[in-house]
């Protein structure tokens, strides 16, 4: 029986590249988005999987997503918590985010991955499956993004380690922490692209496929767990 993967936030960018890579590896992929139902349905049809729409800022919607995938496919082997939101507010602008902004960031970037992960544990235990959280190098290095975004990703990095310790050896849990990724969302971040071109050993931002390849590696490695793998083209050496 083919393995089943749920990739959240998977209609574009890193998520779409990851969905395509896991499908190429032979998995049935459940595609998810908050909106863009037409694009999600098209991608699911392209990959021979299913499409699921949910606003992960809503606890009930987040909690219902894994059961919907299980009802459709009967099993779950891989959960990729990719969906996330950010506002490009500089660290120095301490008034740039309201309390409501903080709460939405934490709801999507931290609480939803937790709800999805804990909801998926019974199925993942049955399949000896795994979780991969897509975090950010902003959660490892204290610069380059808003305080709220960086804090949410740092927390998710630590949740990754705590879940790995609690769920091993039955369920492996790892994280990918990308730096700048070249997607339509970051196309106008000229300063960031200049930094990666000049300061990183690889002289470019990551491509979505670079992140997808690392996710696939972590999915396939049957011993690796509790790791947060930074993927920033060596910028961390700076």
C-alpha cells in the first residue's frame, strides 16, 4: 500500500515543491491550503492525491484536518507542517506588530503544527511514520525577521525536539530551518536577496526544490530524529 503524506500550505512555494517531491517518491499526497481552492484542487489532481481546505488559525479547523485525510485515505505516514505566515517587520520596530498579529502568528506557526502533530500521532504510530516541521533560520539566529515570527519559529524548533524525545522510537520528528527561499512571496525582498548573493558561500537564496529535497531526506532516514537542520546556503558561517 502506498504511503500517505499530508503537506500543509502546499499550493505554492516550498509546500508545492514538497508535495511534488513526495509524490515523485511514490506517496499519495494530501494537499492543503487556507484559500486558493482552485489551485489546490488542480495540484491534487496532478499528483493523484486529495485537496483539503482549512484555516489553521482556527483550532477546530486544524484539529479536523488529519481526520479528514484519514477518512479519505485510510492511513497517514508523513506529516509536513509547512504552512506559516509572516510579516516583514524589522526587529527594531517593536511597535510594528499588535497583540492580534502576535496571536495569529502563533496560532498558525506554532499552535496549528502542535494540534496537527498530536492529532496525527495515533496514525503515525501505526505506520511508523514521521513529522517534518518547516521552521526558519530566523528561529535559530536572532535577526532577519520580526520578533513575533522569529519567536514562533524558535518555539517550533524546540517543540520538534520535545516531540522527538517523547515519541521515539515509534515516530520520528525533525525540522528544516530554511533561510531565504526564492518564491513569489520573497521576490521583492531585494535586500535579503543581496545578502544571500554576497554573504552566503552558495551565493544565492534556496530554491523551493532545495527545501523539498531536504524534507524528503528526513522522511526517508529511519534513524534521524530530533534534528533542526538549517538550510541557508552557509550564511550561518558569516
